[in-house]
């Protein structure tokens, strides 16, 4: 499993402690978007504390040097919206390249309610709203979990529908955003 932008978050350690082979690919403060400190020494301390052997690669996925079709699962938890659009365009096909046939990408993407298409702003201190539909198309992966009408960029996306569903949706507490989860699969040829 590869955790893209895993920082020092717990998912990587929990998965490794449960027996998964986990690689965290995160450039840390060297990220060109919004990065967080991912110090190798602190990461190693957490690995020891959790009994979890996670490999840390301090690069972007496209610079990590992972072999083609070598990964069963890519996870990316609320990271894509912090990456500049030009790098998001590189990330999508790179996920496809590293995934084995039948492999899956599990992504959460925050949809900021204070940015376009809900306001005139295009960026806040955390990042931007990502055209998730375009990301899916560029990844060449098949959407197997996720509601297209709630994914920005989808032909059926309707901001008014999203706003009407707010009472039913999970909204982040640190900033006004919805956490969207999608699962993509690399179709076997």
C-alpha cells in the first residue's frame, strides 16, 4: 500500500501494524503546494511506537521511483486539494502507472465551501477545489465508489444540490469543507 501525502498521520501506522506493507510518499515541507513537516527521525519514532514498519519516501509520487504496476492500493487522505493543479495533473496518471491491474485507489478530497463554485474565491489558506472528475479521467481509473453528481467537474455536479444536502454530509470542523471519498480501480486488461 502506498499512502500519498501521509505525513505523520495514523492510517499508515495502523495499516502496517495490521500487516500491510506500507510506503508513505510525502515530500513534507518541500511540497510545492501546502506541505507539513515529515521529519524522518519523528517518523521512525512513530514506527517504533506503533510497531509498524512504514517506509518513508520524501518525494512526490511521480519522483518516488516506484516500479510500474507494483502497488495493490494507493490511499490519499485529504491531500490532493493541497497540491498545485499542475502537479495534480501529474499525480493522476502516476497512480495509474504504479497500480497493479485490479489495484485500487482510495481517495478523500476536500470540497471547500468557501471557494468556487460556492463563492468567487478560487483559493484559501488550505488549497483549492479540485476538478475531481477531470482527475478521474486523467487517471484512466474506473470510479467504483462515489456519487458523480457530488464530484466537482462531473457533468451532473450541481452546487445547489450539494448545498441542499449539507445537513446530511460530513463537514470538517477546522475549515468549511466536505470530505468526499472515492474509490477508483485499475481495470484488468
